[in-house]
C-alpha cells in the first residue's frame, strides 16, 4: 500500500517571544502534526493555548523582531517555509496557502473597493492576467460564495458591509487562486449563529469542489465537529490529544479534551467525571512545568508536575499525551 504524503508537515516546532533582553516566553513547544491533501484538520483549545501562534507561524506572519524559533521545521510539499526566501514565500501566501482571520476588516483595506482588492490579489499571483479577465474572475469568486448582485458588491467599500458579508468576501479572496491549503483562524467567532452556519456550509462546499485542505482553528466545539476530519487538541502550547474527529469527540481520552466536551452545552454531562474545567489557562509567564494542564487537572500527580507526557496511542491515529489516561478511562 502506498503511503499518503502530507501536504504540510510541522516537526518539533517550538516558538518563543522575546519580551525584553532577559525574558523569552515559550508559546509553542515541540509541536508536530501533519495535514494531508483534501482533509480538514481542526485545532481545538481555549484562548491562549498556542493555536493561532501555530497557524501564523506557517506563513511566517509572527513579528520577526520578537519571535524566536527554538526548534523545528515546517514543510509544505517538502519545501521549508521557515527558511524559504521572503520572495518565494510571498508567492505562496495568498497563492498556494491562504488564510482567513476572525476579523475580516483587519485583512481588507478600507480605502479600496472590494473589487480592487480582489483584482489585485489575482494579478499579484497571475501577472499575465488582464484587468478585464481579473474583473471576470473576481465576479465569479464573489458569485461562488453566493453573494447576490456581485457587480454592485465589487464596487462597494468594505465598511459598508455586514460582518457576515465581509467574511464571505474574505473566503472568496482566500479561494481566488485555488489554494492547496486554507488556514482559518476563528473564522466564524464574530458572526451570529445563523450566518456562522452559512459560512461553514460554504467552506465545506468549496473544499469539496476544489480539494483544498483546511486547517480550522477555534475554541468552538460545534464549529470543529461540523468541519473536521481529524482533530488536534492543544493546551499550553502543546498537543494533548489528536485523532479522527469521531474518535476524539465520542471517545476522548485526555482529561482536558473530556473537560472541553463536557462543558459544551450540548454534551451529556453525566458521561464524564469532569463536568467543568476548574481555573483558567495560565499565562505564558506562569506555565507550569511537566504537563501544562497539571494545575487544573483533578487527576494530577507529582509525576505530572515533573515530566511532560509523551504520545501514548489509544488506537490507530489516536494519540494521547497524558501519563494517566488509562487509569482515567478504565473501560478503554
Ligand atoms: Fe492530568 Fe497528569 Fe494527564 Fe496532565 S498528565 S492531563 S496532569 S493526569
């Protein structure tokens, strides 16, 4: 059997931020994961768990002056994104890899019409395309995300539009050059529930049509379960559980994943013994040694405070980073 080649490989990535001459705070530690062609990987965790930092690092969008890559590499189709020349990387950004952020207004220029911005994006990555052709493609892209009166929208300025409309424009923009990988950082957090469902539907449809792989980052369990083929749960800049979406949602093994699921409004609260996660995510300055979850975990022992747990597989493709998951789940 031939092995599937990953589209994206993140290997042993550690990222820190320099706050002053003496202080360096680690935000992501020894993180490894892959994204395969055509799949959606959901990255789940509370705010401050290192999800967004991980995503921003893929396109080297973290501030260069203060970011320190302590270890690791990021390979996109075998090419190293961390060491690639800026010129080559800028061709990949918005071309082979696109990104959608929570706040569309931060990605759009208020001084230019939506049409100008879409056409510019097309022409940057396809220098031979004429203005007329770029306009036609922009029109198609806006129609593709089911926005009526596309020509009127292209002539409008971003500040005249609702949040839901802007997020559709961002999706249209991100998909313009048919990226191989789309990274979505909390793409629906600022939207109300109905619009959120429409935007998720739209992303799923575009993924089916184009075969684009997606990384979706969110703290929202509903969004992750709607979108993901596989899920990676992060805490304290580390991976704590990873596996097929069904496996992780219906048979979570890590106490943190169990707590997240149990505290979701639709969860069956009787199913797990950890209905709510006590405390809050520690700041980077106060990150505990050993397992980063140890000061919130009701199962923590001295070993948990001293030693970070390595991957202990719970099944095929299902990894758990917990010293005690077998005791916590005696029926597993
Ligand atoms: Fe809890 Fe220890 Fe497992 Fe961490 S390693 S989740 S502290 S039991």
